[in-house]
C-alpha cells in the first residue's frame, strides 16, 4: 500500500512500530537462561528427599484410589517433581504458592503435612479442609499455600492478586503462580499479565509445560508453543527451563525471585517437564505411546539424576541412600495408615465453612 514513512492522523506509526519492536527485542533478550545451580551435597540431599517424598506419596495416593479409599478427581504429579522442589529451594519465608488441581506435590513442597494431605484425599476429618474439599481444594495459611483450584487458569488471577497485595502492603514477598500449558491459553491469564506488568507486581508465572492438556498435545492446541514468549506483548520477560533438572529450576527461580524483589515486575518461567501418569485417574492414554513415556523416565527422570550425582559426585553408597528411601517410605506409610483410620467428618460439618460468618438459622 503506502510506501516509505506511514502517517496516520499525524501519528508516526513507523516510529511507534520501531520503538515497540525494539522493546519486544529487549524483553526477549534481557534474560538468557542461567546455567544450572551448583549444588552442595546437602542441597542435593534436600532435593532428593523432597522429590522422593512427593513421588512415593503420589504412588501411594494412586494405590489408595485404586482400593476405593479416595473418591472424585485425583491428578498425580509424578514426573514433574523437580519443578516445585527447585522453585521451593529458591523461595524464602513469606513467599506464596498457588496452583491448579495437580497440586499434592506443591503442598508437600511448601511443608504441609503428609498426614493432613492424605487424610483430605480420603475425605477424613483431620484433612486440611476437614475432609470436605478433597484433592483439588486444600489450603494452608501457615505455609502460604493458596490452593488447589479446579477451574483451569483460575489460579493465575488469584496469584496476581496475591502479588498485588504484597505490593500494596510494601513487603518483599513473591507470589509463585503455577499453571499448565493448557491453562496458558485461557483469557484471564492475559488480563493478569497486563495488570501484573503495568503495576510491576512481584509474581512469577511458572508454566509447567508437560506437553499435554488432558489428551491434547501442545502442538494441537497452541498457536505459539513457546510459552516463555507469551508475555512479549505485555513486556514480561520469560525463559525456558529444563524442568526435569532441579538445579536448572533453582537457578531460574533465583533469577526470577531477584527480578521480582528488585521491583522489576513479573517474570515467566516455562518449565519443560513431563507427567508419567495419566491426566487423572481415568485416562485412556491413547494420545501418546508407551515408548514416549518410557524414554522420558529412563533418560530424564528428575530423581534419578540427583541420585546419580550423589553416588558419582559425592561418593554416597547405595546403603546410605536406602536410609533416605526408608525415611520417606515410613512417612508415607504413616500418612496412609492415618488417612484410612481417621474418622469421616461429622454430619453437622455440612453446615460449617460455607460463609465467613455462621448463619444462626443454618446451625438450627
Ligand atoms: C475453565 C475450565 N475448562 C476446562 C476444564 C477441564 N480441564 C480440566 S484439566 C484440563 C487440561 C489442562 O491442562 P494443563 O493446563 O496443561 O495442565 P495439566 O493437566 O497438564 O497439569 C481441562 C481442559 C476445567 N477444569 N476448567
Ligand atoms: Mg499440561
């Protein structure tokens, strides 16, 4: 159409375009993915133990589900453990976590008790929501864990709100907001991105790209499959991270925490990860091959990577590692035992925890 410099109502469109493009390039280039963190033996051991706890807990939850002790929805996190554990290692007291429905790993990583999480799964009164919430609805104010949300993407605006609250109060806490590759296509994600960037809110958007949303692969559902670039229009920098390597996650977490705490606004971390189990407990698994799953397990397992480094790099013996395995198995066995024997909630609990203030007529 027009050639040369375009003018529109006196506005220099070409100059605006150039400025905006330069800004986009700056946003993209401002962060190179950092090298994986150097871990001491203690840090490797912490990562090993914390990831193993999540793995064994989830395996047990899967068994209890099969035995009929757990009802309703249950989404296992097996395979993705390095993401929450690496991020947790980069956090400090007061930082908040919010996530979707694949949430047991996030809870355990924040330090919530295995007994309380398992008892909630079995619908018992000592569960985190008194047995009335189940897998997707647990919270812990003490551990700064804000759920557990079944509506895909809902946690993104909640996490942005947490960050707004931190900014308003003038503290230096960061809201770590986890969501999936599928959730990344939700509209409210982009409304949140806009506000977070505009107001420079301290929020880290951790996109757990496990390549599938239920049975739909990212390539079938997403026009742009590089989720680290999803913030470009909002001037939010993003990087892709090897989410199967807990050291890479920790290094990226450190970088993003610093960015947020220095008042630079939000950041996106796209974690390249993989779930080994089905989307939920009922999954026909027709959308991927067994070989694909097997290859991820044998070549990239996050726990095995740490195990190898502990043996080869830190001279730990198999017997020493078995001691950690046993400790974790004992915690999980205790939680399972507790969750099967704890009583169900009393019928009167049907009327509690519905409104902030109890309604007298309801109690009658
Ligand atoms: C608003 C909304 N739409 C659809 C669903 C049904 N649903 C549940 S999980 C899911 C897939 C989400 O995938 P992803 O965000 O990649 O997370 P992942 O399960 O891989 O952890 C869908 C579509 C829902 N719960 N909420
Ligand atoms: Mg997914």
